[in-house]
């Protein structure tokens, strides 16, 4: 029986992952069946297929016949291309594989540019199920590269759920660094649970040492995302030797390391030789360390939720090969309830930063950050700590770790857009208020679209361009039809902004930093048929000036209608739709250069938008 993840217990999950979790509990999903035509079918009684033997070609779709199998499926020597991979899918229902003798249920040997996907029947989220197997559920090795595994469920196996690596043999250069590289490892949208070993075991764990006398191969282009691991004996996700372009994101790791073996009882491990980014993950209920960093080079750890940790919430240590001067950044994470220190840091060769994190207070006798005499140094700014009840979370039981308006984390953070932290756990743009919020979530005020009239407007510079009519006859917002409504009482009046080569300004007032603009509209005088070019240039400034400050305003313009009909009524036309990414002013004043093709056919401008609290 597949255990479920209660929506009440995990209401803080992003909607997409919550949907995955609920589907795994037994709900079917509705989507089109991707493949109905097959170049080859692996019959129910077939346990091994060789791509060379059957003449498999790039672009083939190979169906795995549905039903229950008691012997593994061994797939060897399949070679697709980047443009035309070979795709293995469930055919005719759910494929169930169990094997207690061969060491894995599905094995890929010397394959390249292949995809194993279990979403070929709309009745099943995970149309390939591996269970009750000795060893790995799925093992991908023997110099396999450029592969993808998706929509597979693995459970009740005696070691790892999915293992993807080629270990060196020490004699033929197989799996040896410099002779083989595992490219483009994509593992996503899988459900791994009840394993005695790791949920996902990706890459070799001993990058900085020797395996059978040689160095293990690198992984380049690794993507581990949208997976859910639950009840794993060792780490939920372990990635090693991913020396370039590695992303681990949008995963749920729950109840990992539950066999509590020494040094193998953590949540997510970015192991030796691994660099890259780890973000928007949930790590919940771990007896050991929540997040383990043993890699090399720059690492960005952001927007993760790490909670109910027995030991250190984050553990970071050097290994041989560390790149001196690299940056390890732990930013905007929500870290709640941990047994020892929040951050145990031994990384003495890197530039370490621990900032914008929202944390419960360390337990008695422990610290927020502990270098334990290693000589490691760090910077730490704008972290917020306190008792759980004082952090201003929406709820803690059941958990919802979004922020309330009174949270001390709201607008308390530092802007880290320069290092790539521009959104939160939900994908909401940062900041929403006057500054970044602390923790994994950016608080979003409840707002509705409306006409936003600026505080003032007028001429900039000495050349006449009064802009008196720019916002003087504002419309109302029609929420049913999603457009402005209302005419100028003087139909043929204009905005006074049509003088070529001049400047005018819009003033967003003292609270300009809280303004969010979701769109721009222009109303035209009657009989204004034709096409219009908009204004020449726009920039933000703290004063009314005609000299560019370098703060170019994007996402804003007026008077850009194309092929406007020449009718007798006044027409509203949308110039820009910024609703999916509202524009935040960069300074109080928006300075507008009219350009060389200004026109007097506009009789009103309008913004849609709102102010955040």
C-alpha cells in the first residue's frame, strides 16, 4: 500500500508538489497519453533487451508491456541522440517489477540519450512501479550518460531507490575521470519511499579519493527536481562528483536516514566534488544533519525549508580539491527545530555567508553558527531568530510557514539579487515590500487590480511639455472585462505630452518603493485610426531631471496602439501587461523622453497596480 502525505499536515507545500503528493496517495491524474505507437515492445516475459541486437534507432519509442514481473528488466546498448532520444514507456497500464535475485529491478547498461518515463497512461501518475527488490530499484551505470528518469515509483528495496553512476573498474578506464563523463543526468517527478539505503544515489561519493586505484568520473549537467522521498534508511537525496552545472530543487525529503547509521542519517547531501545550487527543497524529519555540503566550488543554498532535524541543520566541510576562494552562500532558508547548531562550518578555504535565514533559537548550549575551531570564517547578516511562536508564521500545527503581516522577518532582509536570489519558495518575486523578507517565503499582501493614479506629473526640463492632461480624467476599472472604462468629458482633449524631443515626469510619491505596476493603458481621441510608436525613452530618478541616471525603466510605455480603428468613440488600448511580474519603481520619479515621433492623439494614460503594505 502506498502511504499518503496528508494535505493538512503539509499545507506549506507549493501547489504543484502538493498535487504530486496527493496523487501518490492514490488519486489518478488526467492527462493525454503521450505515446500510442511503438517501434518495439518488451513483452511481459522478457527480462533483457539489447539495443544493438534489435537494431534500435534514435527516436524509437519502446513500450514496456504492463503487468507484474518477477525478474528485472535489463536494457543494454541503446544509443539515441540529443535531438532524438530513445524513449521507454509503460504500455497498456502499469508496469510493476520486483526482483530478489539480480540486485536491481531495472538496469541500464551502456545507454546514452535515453528516457525512462512512467506517465504513458492517464490513470497513473507513476505508471512504472519498482518494489520488493534486493539491491537498487533502478540502477543506471556501465558508462551510461545523457539519460532521464521520470514518473517512476520505487519502494521496499534493500538499498537505493535510484542509483545513477559508473564506478571505475581500475583496469579499463571504465568510469575513470578523464576517460568518461556522465552528462545530463535528469531525475525528476519520481516517488521513492521505504528504502533501506538512499532514496536517490547520484554520482560517486568518493570524488576526492581513489576508487579501485583511480579517480571516479565527473557528472556534468545534473538536474534533480520534483522528487518526493519518504522513509529512507539513508539520505533522501545524495549527489556526488557533480563537478559542473548541478541543480537540486523542488524536492520533498521526508523521514530520511531513519535507520540512523553513523554519517548516513541526513536529509540532502551535496557530496564530494559537487558544486551548484540547492533551492526550494523541503527537508523534514531527519535524525542526523538536514543538509550536508562536502563539495567544491561555488554553492548557493536558498529558499529551503529545513525542519525537525536531530543534529545540525546545515553541515559544511572541506574535502580534497576544494577551490580556494569559492563562495558558499546559505541564504533565505527557513530552519526550524534542530538539535545542535544551525550551521556547523569547517570550510576554511571558501568565502562563507549565512544570511537572510529565519530560524528558531538554538537549543541550550548550542550556537547559530559554529566553526568548532576549524579556522573557517563567515559573514552573517539579517538573520532572524526566536522562539517558534515569535516568528510570525501563519501556522505551525499543521505547518504553514508563510509569513504573517506581523512577522519580524517581513522587510528585514538584505537584497541578494546579485547572486541569483530573486524569487521565494513559491516563485514569488523578491521583494514584495520595501526590502527582502527573511526566510524561504516572501510575504504577499492581498491585493486586487485597480487603476493606480500617480501622485503627480508635469514638465521636466525647460522645454515646454506640460503633461497636464496625462492623468487628469482617470477611468475606473472594469473587473469583469479586465479593462479601464470611462471617457474624457472633453473627447478631443490631449495629454500635453506630444512635443518632440522633450521630457516630462511622473511622480509616484513618498511611498514609491511600495508601488507595484501591473499594466499601462492609453485612451485615444475619436477618429485616431493608425499605429503609434510610444515614447522614446524612460528612466527612474530621485529628482526631476532630463539627465539619464542609468536606471532604465522597462515594462512601461504609453501610446503604442497598432492598427487602431478610426471610430467616433474613445478607445482604451493596453500598452503593456505586467501582471505576471509587476514593475517596482526604482526611484520616486519616472522621467519620459517624448522622442521624435510624439503624437497628440492620446487623451489619457492609466496605470493598473497597487501598493504593498
